[in-house]
C-alpha cells in the first residue's frame, strides 16, 4: 500500500496488488472484503494491479523489501 496525493485529504491510501504466475488477483473480491470488514468509509481509495502501472513486479531492494517510493512514483 502506498499513499498518493489527494486535493482534499492531502494523501489517500492505494493498494497495489501483484498477480502470481498461478493465480490472477481478483480486485473486486479484495474491495468487497475490505469494505465488508472495515466499512465503506475506511476502505482504500483504490486497488490496482502492478500491470496497471506498467510494471512486471514490485521493485525490491537487495534485501528483498518492496521499494514503495518507486511504486508511488510510477503511480502518480
């Protein structure tokens, strides 16, 4: 999840999902689960796939951590 700029709230959370080789992510199912558990007022602003931001996979550091700053730059 990364925070992206918003004119009203200054920043809003956006989830970025990654498809696995054996299974594609069902974004509508994720959205339904989050809305059901958190309520519509706490659900994420958006849920997108790494394909939507034209990336093959999450960018990683040499230790294997996801580089959220690079995800944010590609999203905005």
